[in-house]
C-alpha cells in the first residue's frame, strides 16, 4: 500500500515580523511520531558502531 506523505512549507519573508512568523508556525500540525523504542536493541551488529563508522570513512 502506498501512502503519500503531506509536506507543509512555511515561507518566511525578510520583512515578516516575529508575530507573523509565530502565527504561521502555529498553523503547522505536528506529524505522527515514530516509535523508536519499538525497534531499540532489535538489530544485532557484528561490530561496534564507532568502529564501523571509522571503516566507512577510511574508504
């Protein structure tokens, strides 16, 4: 099943006041969060994460 994600853009003009910017930001609705705790600790890596990053950067 394919779901199209809605993206909202707020355009802030250089001459907008702080109150106008805050008003525009309040119009934004927070998206549905992602529960990261559900997957925490589920993937078993064969090596330390820092060592893996260092390997990738050296290549």
